[in-house]
């Protein structure tokens, strides 16, 4: 054993955590390590992330930028098979749906949805059909005519 090999026992010389706000004897003093005055020196003085003292924060001052798909989504006139059954018409097309006020926007493509059981054969002209709607129409010996936009 030599002097160069000597080491302190583990944990024997660890530093104590400072105890704040317990008088002058703690070595921290009267302000408890919080500096002097100001909002952050108070009991509940810390503010949320991004708060700038009431001034409009930078995340609200800087405009939003980036890509958004909202303007490019495809909207449809959605018509259910239940609505078509209630019409009691064998041949369904855009003209009839507009007359009966089932669709409002004449410019949007028509989408037929639903899987209701059909009792009679229907002949439907539309841009898009769901699988269930197509199967229900064809199983009732009806025809599906897909219109190209």
C-alpha cells in the first residue's frame, strides 16, 4: 500500500443536497437561492413553456406554413340504397336524384353506398359504388353503370 493508491471509501465524501429557505445557517441566505424579487422568486412563480409575460408568444406570431391536403380532397354526393328504395323508381340517374332533391350539388360526383336487400331490379348510373352496394344491386338482377367523370 502506497500513498498514491489511497482512495476515499465510496460515499464517504458525498456532497449534501442544499436545503433552501431554512435561514441563514443553510448557507443559502434569505432568498433561498432564488435571487432577488421578480416573478420567479415567488412561491408559484414559474410560468408555462412559451409564455412571454403576456406578450403574444412567438409560436402565435409566426404564420403557419406547410402542406395540407384539405383543399385537394374529393367530395361526393353520397346516396344510400335506402334512399333509392324509397324513391320507387327503377332507373336512377343524376337528373332524377336532383329532381327528387336527394343531391344538392350537381357538380360533385355521386357515390352509392349501403348493402340493403333489394326486392326489385334497379338500373343505377353513378360515378362510384361501394362493394356492398354493387353486390346488392347485382344480386337483385339490377345493373350498375359507372359514369366516367
